[in-house]
């Protein structure tokens, strides 16, 4: 067992050392080539897919010169049901504040691997590599397990799973290995609506402010109205013990000089959408209040949609019953069923009508911050759950 643990730890550390940071999308081919070599050595059929540059340019024009690659692999010896496992290999930037190590110089301390992406989501990638290895060694395996390793989840996934979903045969089931923790399953995810509110006034010298229109004052007054009249109403809404939310002012810009009446003021709105909400209604709710405010100010007000990701949910899932039972039998715990507060790539499978869930090793609280880590044992245990789930599927016992 210690030899297998060392093997898994070595793979994870190798993955962390490859700085697959997005944006802009660095070293993707290096990582995909490394994974391809591992899986091929295990006897798994693989295929590297290069995302067309036109697709990258359509969705992320500023990163069009950074190629995107998807690794697709499969172990199939039946035309019966197909289960797809997905993990993303891109990571956020290293950031500061690290104490245990540097972001891309992984270390192992007391059974934890530290490094950027350890939890989100190279621990999940490592789990799927180990799962493929162990399936390839099972002489009695009769089934069809498909694996994908995709980029760009951290920037929306349109050139990762969003592209792949239309290039493959539709699976019956899908598991996406985000760091939910071993005792939690995500059956859905909240959506995002990000807006920029731009207020345009008229400049004048500060000594004669009556000649100008103060965009800052109008913008602040409007923002206060949103905070006092709309925010409480939004935050009262709940679904599966999660609350809707809205944050104003994450990004603020405006003004040219201290002695000039500001003619420009901009602030952002980040609205998190519950799966039982409609994203267009959420947008109209904000715009309606802003439009009511127009008659009280002299500035012009424009609303720009910066990012729009719909919420997703998997209702009436057969896979959920199978996964709950696999976790209970393997780990002797009763898992929590929740939704993710952030969008995950599972939504592409769910929106395509595929019975898909999110479940993987790691702690979401450790992701993206300094000293990100994962427990090696959690990777090993998650693979046991996946194997149990696969056996249940192909014994028609989910």
C-alpha cells in the first residue's frame, strides 16, 4: 500500500509543478502530454483533442494565442451504459501569503500534499488517473468508463467541458471531481450574474460645481438604494440551505482629479443565483430598480453584462442513489447532498440532459488560497468510492 501511496503522491507533485495557470492558459500541452503518457502506460486508450483556435477566440479572444488541449481516455469493453469521469487541470495563479512552501514547489507534510491546485483540482485529476489504473488491472471489469481532463474551468469552462460535451458520445452518467469532500455530494450549482453599472455625468471645475453633473454622487445614491431596497429581499431567498447573495462594489472606478466634478463612476454587481431562480428575472429585477432611479438623477446610467452563468440542478437522479450507497458502504458515512455556491463544469453535463453529479477529494475551503493542500488518503478513498459506484452501475444496482 505504501508503494501505491508513493506513486499517487509522485503523480500529484508532478502535476502541481506544471504551472497550468489560467488566465491566460499556460503549459497545457505539457500537462496533457504527461497524463497521456501515464494512461497509455496503464493500457488505457487515449486521444488528445486540440480545441480549435476559432472556438478559443470566440469565447476568450484575449487568450486566443494560448492553445487549449483536452485529454480523452476510455476503458470500454461493452456497448452497455457509459459513465464519464471529468477533472479540470487548470489552476488559479499562485498568489502570495504561502508559509509551508511556494505555490508550484509541492511538499508532503503529515500525509498532506501542499501546492497550488492540490485540492482544486489536481487532486481530482490524480484520483481519476489512479481509478483508470486500477480499472485497467481488473480482469473481470465489464463496462465502459470514460475519462476527460479539461482546461479552463476557472474561467468558465467554455473551451473545456463546454467544447467537449458536443464532441463525444453522450454518456449515461457523469461524475465531476471538484473538491466536495468525501462526505458531500453536489447535485447542482449556483449561477453568476456579474454587471458593471456605469454612471456618466458632466465635468466641471470643483470651484464651480453647479456647471457639472456629479456622476459619483448619483452613483452612490443609486447604489445605496440597491443596498437598502433590493439586497435584503435577495438575501432572504433560500434553496437547500443556501442563500442567494449580491455584492456591490467589488470593482469601483471613477474620477479624474480632486478638483474636478467626476463625470464618470462605475461599480460592479456580483449576484449569485439559486437553482430555483431565473437568471433573466434576476437581471430584470436589478435593472427595474435602476430604471426607476433614472428620474431622480441627471446622470445617464448604463448596465453592462460582464458574466452570465446559469444555475444548474440534477433532479430525479438515479446516479445520486448509487453514489450515496457507494459512499455509505465504502466510507461508513451518510453523505450530505448540497449545491455548490460556485459554478462547476458539471452544469454542462446536466444542461445536456446527462445524469451528472459533483464528487471528489479535497476541501473547497483550501482551494485558491495560500498553502492549498489535499490529504493523500482522501484521494485513495475517493477512488474506492468510484470503483464501488462503477460496480453498482454494471450490476444494475443503483
